């Protein structure tokens, strides 16, 4: 049941940002989008770990912070040296998001199929 913790945290964070009506300067928009994608990857990884009964809050929080900071740092370094590392990070993290989402979906579909079989 611990898989709800990261999902709840993500929803609370989005609600706070929405209610605060935050505007982001155009120069930081790419960094924020990459940080959001990295955060979403961590949240879906936390949900997946919870479903697999392997969720640990300290690992989730440290991974969330480290992955988000590393993604933004790579984008910044890429911008400084003139290489589009931002796009590489988006492709990699986007792939992880879809992988985690597909594994979560497969878990729920398998669970649903087992319930139907038992009935």
C-alpha cells in the first residue's frame, strides 16, 4: 500500500504550484521541464517499487532529488559546451517513464485477470 506515497506527493506538489500561480522565465523553462520529467520518473519508480513491495522512503527521496538535480545539471553543462544533452536526457528519462508506466499497467492488468479467474 506504500505505492500511494509518491503519487500523493506528486499530486500535492502539482496542487501547490497550480494554486500559487507560478510563472517560469523562458530561460528556465527547459530546465524545469526536464526536472519535472525526472521527478515524474522517480514518482512512477516509487509507485512501481510500492507495488513490488520494495518501496523505501529514503531511497525514493534521495533518488528523486539526485535524479532531478543530475538531469538539470546535464542540461546546463550541455548548454555551456554547445551540445544538446537536454535532448539526450529527455529521451532517456522519457523512456524510463514509459517503462515504469507499462510495468505498473501490466501489474494491475495481471492482478485483474487473476481476480476474474478466481471468480
